């Protein structure tokens, strides 16, 4: 389980770097989302990478293919190991992200980051989807977008742990299935609507577990990591 945990650093740079130093040796993956990236820019990705972490840049790109290709190229140049686009942006947009990732990594001689397609946000339920014109259930919409992501050639998808098994069956055994909405049994669900425990998410087919506040808001973050691992 340790290798599957991605700790979400939705903080300022000082706190993020302090947490990263604390977590060295306990986890290997960190997530930089909008809060941190928009405050600090690409430099924070490089600084976390220099500490030895694999960095997941979660900006959920969603624009015309030309813009997404350019953004993906720049993200790849930071040394990020994974980044996200919205599957609802369409096949051409996802294909552009893959091209951009390949181009950016080739330019700076780094490994090409994995492109992950976000399906349905874990904060959404059927009623929320209906308000934006999606009549499908979250499960059906995740499957529809996962098939589209597979056709576009991305390396994986992001979905709630509730849909991990279905996503795994569509994407295949080698793909990445990254699940936010993961909460240990002793943590609150906060603003997440579709959740599971870490162990249940892995059994369902997740390759990586995004966990934030149960670790980053804890008085002893490393103890929380070890408690999560011990619970399986």
C-alpha cells in the first residue's frame, strides 16, 4: 500500500515543503493541485521532485486541444510524473495532451509523464450531475468517459473508488486507476460524496490512492501514514 499512496498537498509552499521533508521515507508520491500550483507555479513541482518525490500535477486541464497540448508540454518540462485532464474535454483534447507530454519530456530529456483523464469528480452525485445536464448516474458516466479515455490513448483515469473496478475492467491491467475520495475508517468524509477506505479501493482495482487531509491535517502526519498502511 505504501507505494500506492499519493499525499495531496493543498497548502502554501512553506507548509508543502515542510510536509514533504517530514514524509520522506514514508511515501513516494505527492500531489500538487490548483491551490498550491496557482500560488507557486511550476517551481514547486521541481522543488518537490528535487526532494526525491514523484509529483502528480492535478490541474484538470480542460480547453481546446491546442491550449491543452501547450499546457501539457509545459507540465512535462517540470519533471512531473503524472498530470490530469478532464475526460469530458473529448478525445481530441486528450490526444493533444498525450502529444504535449511527449514533446515536453523530449525537449528536456525527462521521462514522459502519464496523462490521467478525470471522469466524474468525487464531490458529485446523481443529483449534481443532473443539474449540469448529465442524466446518467455517476457510475454510468464514469464508464462512458473511461471508454473515451482508453480510445484517446491516455495512461490512466481518475475516478472514485466506487467505480474503480469498472474503470479497471475497461482500461486493462497495466493502466493507472487513481482514486481520490479515499478515507481511512477513522477520518471524516468532508466534501466527498463517493468514498471508500484505502484497502477497499485497492481491492476494487485502484493503482493509486489520493489522500490529503487525514494525513496533512494530522498532528503527526507520518503516524497517520503508518496507521493507514497498518489498517490495509
